[in-house]
C-alpha cells in the first residue's frame, strides 16, 4: 500500500520559512517524479514544484520561483519543500504527490497523494 505522509506545516509570520517533508512508502521511490501542490480555501489545487526521479531536474510555478526549493533524498524515500520569504498568499494545505509517468503540473497526472499539511502565513 502506497503512503505519502507530509509534515512540517504550521503557522509562521510573513517573511519566515518552513520546510515541508513527505515520506513515501510502498513504492519504488526513485522511479517516481514527485510534486508539491497546494490548495487554499475555495480555490483549485495548484502546482507548486516538481522534481525528477533522480533529483537532477526541478521545475517551479512562477509563484514559487526564487523562494521555494524542492529536493529529495532517495535513500530516505523523502521529498522536501524549503519555503522562504513566505507571504500570506502562500497560506494553503500543501500536498505531495507521486507520478509514475512524468507528471507535469496537472494534478490528474499524479498517481498517489498525501493527506496534506496546513501552512498558515500571518501578515
């Protein structure tokens, strides 16, 4: 059974930082592209960042460029999202997701999802 478990969310002031983690089990982790998405209340789930199976390739949404960094440790079956210079508009539930067929930025291209972790940025 595949499980993706996010952690690291919380409440932070604007300008602060958080590091999200997503621990994967039940899949061959280094076969999967991993992505981070977020969903704010009454909004659609949106792409944040993705990383290739080897970790050599990353891609970011414009809203994340220059502030967020996605990385992975295949030995630990874990993907990370370092978020710096956080803004109130970053407030959302953040989800990690795994794609076995090269998912890009559409949620339906990802096979497996975590339960999400809440990030709240106060002004």
